[in-house]
C-alpha cells in the first residue's frame, strides 16, 4: 500500500508487488496530507483499490482472511537482485548483472557520489548507484538540489571563516602599509563573494510538493515555497 507522502517513493515497490500478483492499495489522494506519493502510484500502477483510511482498515481484515494467491514462478531477475540490494545482502556478481540490465546515466549518486545507472523499467524512470541507493527521477532531482544547497552552505562557511581570519589579522601590528591595503582588498572581495553565495542560498526552492495549510474552510494547498526559506 502507498499512503500520504512527498515525491514518488513507493511507486517502483508497488509495481514489483503488482508484478508478483499482489494486491495493491493506495490512499485516496483527496484525504492525504501530501498527495505526491498516492498520485504517482495511481499514474504508474494498475492499482486494485484506492480508498480512505477508514475503508482501508476494513479491507485489511478481508484480505487477511482471504486465501493467498498462487505463487508466481516468473519472478524477474531484476526484482531478485533489487530485493537483495534492499536487504543489504547483494554480492558483486549481482552488481555486474545489474549493470548489464541497466544503462550508465552519466550522473552520480547525491548521497555517496558513485556512478548512477538507469534501470530499464519503461513504467517509471528510476536509478541505482553502485552502493545500492535507489532513486526515482524526482527523488534524484530533489537529492541533487539538497547536494547543491549543502555545497553552497559549505562554500559560504569557508568564505566567512577566511574573512574572519583576515579581519583578525588586519588588526595585528605587523600588518601596515602595502600589506594592510592588500588585506583590505581581500576582505572586501570575500565579503562580496559571501553575499553572492548567501543570495543564491536564499533563492533556492526545493522540488517538494508544497504542504497544504489550514484555512478557515479546511485544507488548502500552499502555492509555492516562500522565497528565502532554506
């Protein structure tokens, strides 16, 4: 089942369950706090039931008392490998086989920076890296934005540290004349660069579905993420 959530986590897992003859359930997007995950599942999977949480509870009882479906012996090799990766028990031979079943993307994993491979699944665009991290296209884009923010934050911190030391050195009695002027220019340049990086950080907008906000008439969706919110 897929419940409320951002982006499209869970879609590929629901596809795998459907491929194996499983019963797929998605929360009614209209009652979800965040609709991205339910909507993605409905778009990509032939879902068996879309229902509210109240209806889901009764459905679980019915399914728990139902006879299990016959075991499907046609499990695809890709699913077997991905199950081992998810369980942390995959071997190097699994990776070589996964490489043959995928295409180099020319991208790197935002988490570990190893090479990303595009999996040959025509239903949803998704990726795995050599360390086993998995992404849909949207979650990868969001991860790249997080990496960009982290890099800019690190750069801002480095500029501030360098400017702090330069200003401390500026007040040392050994710095005077030409040396003092050169240090003043460096401090001014560092301040300009730090201001520019700070502006970039405040202009960043993440790829995350805006959360609904409460109004007098109930839930309404926020139009955009506020400018300047990091």
